[in-house]
C-alpha cells in the first residue's frame, strides 16, 4: 500500500485546492500571509512534499473563503 501523500486522490485534492486558490487570484505567498504562516508550508503542501492534516486543510479553506466540500474528491 502506497502512502496517502502519493495517492491519486490526495494529489487530486491538492490540485483542486490549487485551482481554487488561483481562481481567486491569490498567490502562495498571499495565502501564507493571510494565514500567518511561512509560504514554504503552502509551497511544500501544493507540491506534495508535505502532507496537510485536516486542521491545516480547514484553515486553508477558511483563508480562501471556500468550503471543504468545494475541494473534496468525489
């Protein structure tokens, strides 16, 4: 069994998150600033170098003003 960070569904979730961020015209740096975190955290998460936990994912959704359902893989 492969780790979930490499799972196709996880990568699709991250792709949807990136798509939502870009559609709002927000850069990784702007998102990180809005969240009060270092932009490398966003970069590593979006490049699947670092796995997001549920609370981090919720915080990103809140910062982007989207619902978690907007990015969940069906």
